[in-house]
C-alpha cells in the first residue's frame, strides 16, 4: 500500500516536468505563470478600489483629512484665483474643487457631492455630536452672532470646551465662508490666531469648531458697561495691540501664500483670561500669492475699518489690513468706536477726530478717560505715531505688520539721525496734512528687510 502511494505521487510529480501544448512550456511553468497572473489581477482590483475610495472620501494623512480631486480645470481655476480674478458663479478655488455648474470636467464636484466629502484639515465632527455638545444649539449657549453665523459654546465628551460656529445657509454663503476659513487657517497654528480644531459638513449644514477663548472679545471690553474704570489698563491694551500685530504679521509675512484677513475689527479680536489676543473670523480672508501684489475683489469688511483705496477700487493687499489695524489701534487708545453717530459732527468718524487731536498736539486728550493710570508721554507719542503711519493714505508708505510689531515693542521710538532738508520736510508735512506723520521712520533694522522676524511669534 505504501509503495503504491509513492508510485502515484511520483507519477503526478513527473507530469509537471512534461512539456505542455502551450508554447512548448513545461507544465509547472504554466502553473506558475497562471498563479502570478491571478495574484497580480487581484492586487490591481484592490488598488483600483483603494484609489477610487480615496478620491471620494479624502486621504487620511498625519491625523488630517485632505481632499485630493485633481484635474485641468481645477488648475486653471487656481491660476485665476492667484491672478485675483473673482469667481462670478460662486465657484470655489484652491481646494481642487470647482462647483461652477460644469459637468464636463472630471474635477467638478456638485454641491450635493460636497456633503459627502471631507474638506480641509482637522477633525471631522458629526452633526449629532455638535448638537449634543451645544445642548441642541441652545440659545443659552450662544456666545456670539454675526452676519454669517451664530457661535455656540460646546462641551465635548472628553470635557474639552469648544466654540461651534453654525454658518447661515444663505445663497451659498455658508459654503463659501466654510471653505475660505478652512483654506486660510486650517493648517495655521499661532498663539495670536484662533485655532480651527475641526468642522462639520452634513447635507446643507456647515459648521466650524474652534478653540474656546474664554474672555469674550475686545469690542465688549472697550464699549461695554465695564464701570467707571476700565479693566483694560494701558499695559493690557498694548499687550493686546502687539499680540494682534504679531498675528497679522504671521499671516502677511510668515505664510505662503500670504493671507489678507479683510475684516480686522475689535469684535474679531478674542481675549483669553490673561488678555492674550487671538485674531478670529477668517470668512472674508483672501490668499495672495508671492507673484501678486494685490487681488481685485468685491469690497467687503466693516464700515469705519475699510482702507479708502480698497473701498474705492476693490484692489486688496496686506496694506488694507494695516490700515484696519491702525483704526483698531486708535480704538484701543481712545475707547471710541470707528463710527459713532451719537457724537457731535466733528467726532463721528474716529480717524478724522484722531488726526485732529494729534495734529493739534492734544494727543493725551485722545486717551480713553476710563484708563486710571495714564501712559508715559514718550510711550503715548510712539503709539500715536504708529497709528498715523498705519492709516497713511499712500498704501506704499504704510509699514509692514512686522515693522509695526518692532515699533510697538521699542522702548524708545527709533528716530533716524539723518536730517532732511527743510524744504523736503515741509513738502512731506503739507502733503500729510498733519505735520508729523512723515517724520516717523521705520525701525533701522527693518528698513531694508521684510520686517518679519519669526522670533516675534514666540
């Protein structure tokens, strides 16, 4: 019995070494080739399935969800965005997603499909999770409300507190603001910029989840009922101003492409318990590539803060943010709103009133009367002059935000030792209408460089 089995096995083994009718190959070679083809085919099927699923749902990379929809049209749209051309159909560039109604491009994604796509960076939250965190979006948890959405305080299951911004679904505005904010600050981390933790995109719902900043916003502390003495001392106000300037300097000079915020105002400066400022609300932000000096766009922003050249031409660059910061700095110093129709005719517009006070050598009278301990004259003079430099009508003569940081942090204002001819000084003074703003030099260490020092972010 044993020898019979061995003989049978030997015969089968021998057949494998016989030549087959397929190209005269031996049978074992044919078997090996067949097995290789089967395995290769299976691997190709799995690979195709993997890539299709990745394109539909995003790629999980380093703890971040990234959309990867490619195509010629997407690249064309991105090029249009870099050149500053506004999308008239509500298309959105910079994500590899173009929702302009075209069905011919493989890179076009309909609005119905977007709800099934994870966009941007950060953690994705289910709508149900955010409903539970905010008590069903209870009115008792509302901590802010603006033109584009309502912000709720939320408590996650891990006991962390967040701010949930529920965007209004108004003619696609929620979709636009959602994507702009994710693109502008989704990957950005800076101590003076509010952190975007995650987002929710289910159906037509668009929500953004931020770090919670517990001390309200600057507008509330400047213009709210705080009593006869403001808790915002001069030193605290300067801390807020310098921190805000550092955040903007990072957006303008520390990122590529640079980010122009376009809506710098006191209500968008959040404060923590130590009075550290965090710039928030990037729904109007624009990206500006290194090969572009400006973008032309529809004028947006808040009345009183908008730079005059942007308001009149629609040409936007980082100088527009510098002007807005100058108005904000005046607001911090004076405690006055940029536009206050409750005041007399000559005091309605903060910029005009402020220029008149400084030009009339009454700068100390521009300081908020709710500040108990007034600033030293030299410190006040330095900050007043920085204000005037930031709101210069000639955008090219405004300082960069990195230079503003250095000027605000300087112990003594860095006047240049050179003396201009009297005629030149007189002409520049007459052109400014103030007699002093043009005699404010930039810090010596920044007159030749870009003005941004990464040590400022520490």
